[in-house]
């Protein structure tokens, strides 16, 4: 992710591929050396990383592997636990603009909900209430996070019905998700 919480810059895709394709520890170390040299990274500057995960069964193991890697490099890290990708992007941007003249927002999940709800209410101001919207959350992280966001939105502007919200059954992720049939 970039400093403003956006997606990984395209120029870093090749580096990520280099790391992912390393066959062993020696190849990974060589890949790291190449990236450090190519980007002129300052290895004396301490890395600060925030992380979060979704509700997939592999999430905890992947988060632990990341934590182990960050600890090996003596990086400062904070685990924000279960978050959606937009929430993680929001947190990155808030933290990176926190002590600037234009802070983006409060770097908490509550800050995220408040900012999104405020923007939606402003957008809907003066408009009639929309019909009900059904959101298929595919039994993933979006279900509990959308349910929480709804507490901030209220139902003055839009009624939202959440379906497929079981995040506690590991094999249900994406199971029987509603699919629209494409009409030609």
C-alpha cells in the first residue's frame, strides 16, 4: 500500500513478484538486496507497518507469518485484526497524515464509520429515501463491518438487508453467493 492508503504502486508489482517467486531463503535474501539497491531504501530507518486480516480460515496463520517476518526485521507493527480492505486503506491514510496540516481522519474503526456515514448523509441530503438494498456479503468480513456501519447510517436514507453473513463457519466463505444471470 502506498502512504495515502491506496493500492500498491504498479512499480512495486515486479518486486512483490520477485519476493513471491523466491524458491528458498537465499533467493529471498537476494531478492531483498535487489529491491533495496534498486529503490535506494534506507535500511537504517525503522519500518512501521500496520496489518489487518479478513475472516478466511488462513487469516490468522498469514497474519502470524507477517508478524514473524516483521519481527525478524525489527519493524514496528500494529495488528488491527479483522478489517475490510477499505478500512485498512483508511487507517493507513489517517496514520500517515495524522501530524500534518491536513489530517484525513481519526485512525480508528469508529472514525472510519463516522466519516463514511457523514459523507453518505451529505450525499443523500434533500433526496427521498431510496428503496431497500440487499447486499450479499458472501459470508465474509463485509457482513459484520456493514452491520456496524448501518448503526452509524440509520435508516433515514436507505434500508439495507444483509444476506450471507455467516463468518463463523470456515467453509461458508463465498458459499451459495447470489449470482445474477447475465442476459444477452
